[in-house]
């Protein structure tokens, strides 16, 4: 491959990332369905033809937005969990802590994936499927940690998922110091309760 070809690939990747960055901010801040291709083109300072060279449809761009956020979130979660290798209980608490860390001013509209589910109810739509898979992956990780910590049934997993998603959903309404501020306390109580119950 020539230097020219390498430079061309790098330039294309840079343009694609720019489009994705602009669209991602708009989708999260304003909502996916409310943002049209024309708005993305205008804000990104590109032509519509350039956008379609990188993303053949808006749905493809939305999927790329969620896939990128999935990578960001899981990198954040995995790094937090890795610091407590060998202690499932501490890993559960670290996952909760990592979730709380996401509840910051930049996250003012709550969860990207819960928002996407609210906008795309069609069960076979790729955006809906991706958002469901993200939530299932978190539940699977929590379930595995609960099992490893000694909580043999799924009650702890389900209750943790309930308070996590409740906290994320409350942020756009009440802000960070509303019900979401109780996430860590409630989760810690649930974990302690079920692990003590498992020992009895």
C-alpha cells in the first residue's frame, strides 16, 4: 500500500469520525428521531454526499453512535471491575460506582440506550435490538458476579438492574442530586442483604 493510499484512508477515517462525533452529540442532546440528516450535514459542515459515503442510511449512523457508546461504557466498566479481581462483591460495587460516575453533567439526558429504546419500539429494528443487547449484557455481567459472590437466585440481579435503570431514567427529570443520588446506597444495601442471606 502506498503512502498516498494510507493518507487517503486516514483522511476518510477522520471525516467519518467527525460525522459520528457531531451526530452523536445531536442524537443524545436532542433525541434521535428529532435530528434529521440535513441538521447533521449542516452542523458537521459537510455535504450530504459526503455523509452518505460514510453512512449509507441514518439508521446506520444511529447504530454506529450506539456501538461507540457501548464501547465507551464497557471500557469504563471493565476498568473499574478489573481493579477488584478475585472479589465478586467488590466488583459489583465497582460496577455500581462506575455507573454513578456516568451520572455527570455530560450525561444529563440519562442513558443513551434507554433513550433509544423509548424512541425505537419496533422489536426488529437494529437500534432497538442493539439497545436491548446492551442492557442484557449488563444484566449478564451482574448475574455472573452475583453468582460468584454467593447469591444463587436472580433476585439480587433483578433488583440491581431495577435500581440502576431507575437511577438512569430519573436524571433527565430530577437531575443528579435527585433519586439517582441514592443508587450507590440502595445497591450496597441490596448486595449486603442478599450476601448475608446466602450465608445464613
